[in-house]
């Protein structure tokens, strides 16, 4: 764990693709300590990672854990939730998160079995007990440590939220921001760009991405991912207009971005496969 701001701790996940040595530890997870309680933000991809996170918390504080917050539905962010059941925490997430978790449950259980050997009855989903409506903001207070949580329309997924530590002006973005690692589009590319445009107008001292190194240069971090997404959108649109097929598109589009990102060839092709068919209908 790294204390990136006073009382705000982050464990940075590894840059591994889910098909290349995935062990559940690829996203950023962590916690924020107030004067009265603690909030956990994302819990990792399996129960053991969640338990390790709980141990790290208890090394630093015996305050009650009042909140476990999931930034979105992806399996690497949610399957450590079960480690906190006995803490009596409120589980917080987007209003779409319970349904999204249920829809993906069988698929995620298969991935957990195939890549980590975790049986389906040990892939325990804990959905939010409190949800936040799209475009709604709520404030929770850990004791002289208010956190502003906002739920967004469809962007990276249809379950994205951010957490702002108001005292330090640190924004925990979930996968609305990738640093170093190639961004993932599992929602709507237009909505993703719109959300980034809104976030980059705000004044933050630090951003904690869903993947990659926390940054004290938020403008630069948002600009980089936004530039990739806009280039991807525009090149796909031109490819469709010119009659290019999907197979050729996955091999040729946005290649000048390849040196800017880790795992580019794998994830860029997936993004094109996601976005191209959707934009064909525009």
C-alpha cells in the first residue's frame, strides 16, 4: 500500500491481461481513513485479495469500516467484497450495479474458474446495499473526511462512479481513467468522451485511476485517454464510411497510439470490436 495522500492508501494492480497470468490483482484498490471510520474503494478480483486488503487496513487502524465502494462492475474490482462481510459495512455502488453483477455472474464465475481455479460457489458476489442514481451526487462522512460520490451515465460501463476526497481534492476515478494501461471500452465511447470532458474541467490535486499510477497532473492524464478515445472514434467512423471491414479495422486503426500504452495490441483490437458494430448503426 502507498499513502498517496494523508490517510488515503492505494495498492496498484499489475499490468496483466486477463488471458495472461491473471490472478485477480490487476486494478487499483485501497481505502480512506477518517477520524471515525474507513471507506474501502474496490476490493480486487478474488476473496484472498480482499482479505489481504483488510489485513493492510487493520495494520493501520482499528476504526470501523463503514463503507465498501465499488467503482463499477468489472470482476477485477468486485470479488474481494466478501472479505468485508463481517465488518458490517454498507456496500455502495451505481444503481445499475446489482443488475449488471447478476447478468455477468455466470460469465465471471467461468473466468474465475478458468484463470484462477476458483470454484463457482467460492466466487461470491456482494451487490451494493445502497445505490446511487445516475447523475446523482451523495456525501458520506468518515469523520471530518467527507467523500463526494457521483454516478454517471453510460461511459466505460453503465455502472461508473467516482469518489472525491474533498479535503485533499483527490478523485478516485475507477476505470473512467487509465494511466499507462490501454483504456477499456465496455460501455459507450461517446458517453466515455463526454464524461472525460466534464472531469477535466474540474480542479483536482490528484487522480487515482482504475489502472496505473496515481497522478498529480490530472489534466495531462485526462487529456491522454481522451485523445485516444477521440482518435479511435473518428478513425472508426472514417473506416465505416470508406467501406472498411471489421477485420481490417482491428489491424490498422489507431496504430500511432501503440507506443503510448501498455497491452495496446490486445486491448485496442477489443475496443474496435466493441465500438465498430455500434457505430455502424449510427
